[in-house]
C-alpha cells in the first residue's frame, strides 16, 4: 500500500481563482496565490479577506498579495476579488489551495479485513484497522490506522474515519460522513431498572445508530445506540468534540452541537438548531427547529421553534440578560431591604410605647 499523501498545497494565478470562485477580479490577474491568512498575518503570496468594516485598519496595513472584499468596499492597495459573502468565499478558496492528507487507496498489510466484508473501489484501510464480518464500505472511503469496525456496519461512499474511531455492530454511516479521532458510535445506551435489592439490571440496547449524509462528528464524541429502534443524526448535522448523544435521540438536519454538549435519551432536536458549548438537555424533550441555546444552559422543558434561550432552567435570552444585568446589584438591594426592615420595626416599637390619647 502506497501511503504517500497527495500534495497538500497548490498554487493558482488570481484569474484562475476568480473563475473557480465566480468572483469579479480587480487588479493584476497574473498574481500568484500560494496560501491564505488573516489580514494581520498575511504576507506575499497570501489571499486574505475583509468581512467587517471595523477591520479596515488591518486591511490598510495588510501585506497580502490579494484580498476578498464585500461589494461596495473600495481599496486600491492590492488586487481584489469581489464577493457578497467574503468569509464563505475565503473558505472555498482555502479548499482550492489546500487538500487534507489522504492516504492512497489500498489495504495495509497489517489491517484485518474479513473475507465477507465488501470493500468498494478506491477505499483505503490503514495499518492495524479491523473490518469485521459483513461490513460494507462504499467507494472512496478512507479508514485511517487503528479503526475498529464491528460486524454488519455500512460505511457510505467518501466517508472518512480517523484513527481510534470505533463503529459498533449494525451502525449505518451515510456518504461523506467524517468521524474524527476517538469517537465512538453505537456503544450501549445508559439504561437500567432497579432490582428489589437495590442493584441495577441492565436494559438490553437492541437498536442501532443511523448517521445520514454529510454529517461531521468531532473527536471523542459519543453517540449511543437505541434501546429499540434508532438513534438518528440527520443530514448535514455538525457535532463538535466531546459531545454526548444518548440512546434514541434524533438530531435534525444541519443542527450544530458544540463541545461538551450532552443530550439525554429520546429527546428530539429540530432542524438547524444551534447548541453552544456545555449545554445539557434532559430526556424526552422537543427542541424546535432553528432554536438557539446559549452556552452552559440546562434545558428542562420543551423549546419552541425559533426560540433563543439561556440559563438553567432556560428562559428567553432577553429575560436572562436582564436578570444577570441586575444580579450584581442584588446584594446591595438585600442590605437596603434589611436596613428598611429594621427601621420599620423601630417605628412600630416606638408607636406601641406611645400613650393612648383618652381625652373625651
């Protein structure tokens, strides 16, 4: 197996980049672009971008060979590519200029691949990986070293499994799925019933996990198999490092789950939901489409479509901000309340000692 990687860096004339990106070009079309960088760090040969007007001073000092600018932003200091979305265009340019390491197709001699496995054309299986019985690996997939794939797993075309990933039995991965180092997909869900003596009896986890197309799963993330049925991550969802998804959860298409988020069993997360870091979601809840949950929130009840919530338990983000804006003043208010209470008590005591007027 030839493990020599593809070239990781490419060189483009600016006119070629403009054509591939579909951007109008202003300036020297023959300028060579070898890399990308931020405005403050860019040097000769680099392409930079300006996304916000407040960064204009960095643009004035920039040493890049070319820059991506929004429509209506004038600049004559270097060649310009025009874009309605400079950040997205910059990302697309980065993809053109750099290709990630990708091993050559073939099965490494130290890999263990079952005779019953069906391995598609152009697949790479790295050193010391294990592909068990009746596994199906689609065309062009990449299995890096030290990956474990249990029996009857299906891996879609173009999927990439990085080192130390574990895919348990009967799990299904769609096309172009990326799973980063150390992630575990299909481990048993956490389910027990108490015995009369107080010990815990394990509930068999007989279901599976389905990961649809174009999902990316971060390092050391865990997605548990269903007790019955399926745990599902829908098309295009992006899951960060150290995210925990419990049994029978459904994550909607294009959802984003940031690092250390945890979702308890049987909760349904809607389309396009954003959960910031360290969010905790209780079991059997519904999080509506396009809801946003701020970092370190604790979700204990359903979240409606389009809501933006924060806190534990959650509240509307505007109310949460008001609450925390007033929180630093609470101690002073408590002290003032105690002072006023003492003053009222003094006045009441004085009134109780005053002689009663019994004049006829």
